[in-house]
């Protein structure tokens, strides 16, 4: 919230626009890269849409991208914040499934890049097919260096997060505290773009969001406990075991269930309710728990912009002043790309496990 209010996010987006905006589909590629970059700092889908939507939607429309493409791109790319580390959903999944959050962070890097590349390819193809200009001036070193200087303090944010975590200086939870304090110091004393009143307003918005999340988690935890006490996971295993289903078939079934669930349930309760249900099942058929975690998170990321009730749809509708129905329709082509990526991530475990295996 502080990064958005203080202009730290805008400085990062401006740098990316200058650096990559000149290529075919430049402003669309800028949107993809900006979503990946901002998602790697904040970990929140809604915050990412708020940041990139306000900054880049006007540029997309001015560059003659259709309203449908522009809405779908921004709404779908907001979901990348769940997948690219350090996603908030990864931390919750790690707590619920009792797996290493650090390994989950590593596992999300390549899948996040794969999804970004697929959407970038689609964006370039769309731009060439529809003769959409990049909308940016030719690349200039002076402008790039100037933008890099402006964004320097923002660029340090992921260095602090990942350097601190993987250097063993602090845990992911402690990293969030350190980064929040860092952003406050930068906003108040270096950029001087917010005052104490602005910081107070940001704190109120954050408190509201966090309390909402914890209310959801509290209720979902109760539901999860009821499922466990009722032996539902064990009964599910007993039901499926006689079918002798292959791991690929089980994963396909779980993907379908998770996508449908993601359309109607927010990621936080979905993780708390469904992960304890499925974790024993996937463990019994030899699916790696880190790999399964990324599968769950990608599914729920798709649910964030899947009609009819994906939260990103309503977020985009609100900040861009467009009907939710129009936003939902615009997301369909991007859902297809995410589903293609989900298939690759599901059935090619190396995409998720390559980095964690190297690290260990």
C-alpha cells in the first residue's frame, strides 16, 4: 500500500516501459513485466492490479489495443502475483501443508516466468496481427539511466526480500516486516511523497485487508478441522484407491476441482479447506508436495480472474470503471493461456522442482 501511494510502484513501471516499450506489443510487454516485477515485491493479486491498471490501462488504449484485450491482460496478469514469489498464498500453503516456504518461493520462479512468456508471445502476436504500434519512443540510454535512478530504491526491494531470506538473515515473515519498514523510510524521507497522514491511511487500508484475510482463515480453519475430525481425507483415499487411478488422472481431477473452487472461493479459504483434503491423496500416489503446492497456487490464480466470481474481475471493474461482465468476457483468451501453462506445470514437474532441487 505504501509503495502504491508513494509512487515507488509507478517509478518501477516507468523504468520497465522505457526499457521494453519499443518492441512490437511494447506497452503490453511492459504490462507483463511490470506485473511480474510488482508481484515479486508485494505478493498480492489485488494490489498488482491496482498498481498496473491505473498506470498502464490508458497507455494500452492509446496504443490502439482493444478494450477487451487491455482489460483481459491487466486482470489476468494481476494473478501472477500469487505464483511469482513471494506470494502470500505460498506462505499460507506452506503453513497449512507444513512444507518449506523457501522451497515454495523457489518453485514459483520458473512457472511464473513461463506464464509471463506465454502471455508476452500472445501479446506480440496480437500486436503484429492488428498492426498495433509500440507507442514508445526509440530506446535511449539517457532516459533509461534516469528512470533507473528514479526507481533505484524500488529495485532494492526484491534484493532485500530474497537476499535476506536465501542469505539466512531472516524468515519470510520477518522479510515482510523489514520490507514494510524499508518502504516507509523511503516514502517518508527519500522520495518524501507521503506524509504521516498518508501513512496512517495506508495503515488503515492494510489493517482492513489483513483482518479480512484472518477472518476468512479463521472460518476456513474451523471447516478444515471438521473435515479432518470427520475423517473425510481418509474416506476420500478409501474411495479412490480401488479405482487404481494413475497419478496423471488424479491430478487432472484435482485441477478441475480446484479451478471450479477458485471461481467461487478466495484463495485463502480454498487452501485451508482443500489442501488438507488433497494432501494425503497426492502423497499416497507419490506426487512431490512442493510440486503439488505450485499446482494448487496456479489453479487458484486462474480462479482469481475466472468468471463469474473471480475477485480480479471486480477489482478491475472497480478501478477501471468498466462493467464486471465486460471484464469477465475479456479474460477468456488469457484463461486459455494460463490453462496451457497449468498443463505444462502439472505434467512436467521439473518446471517447478528444478530450482528447489538445485538449492537443496
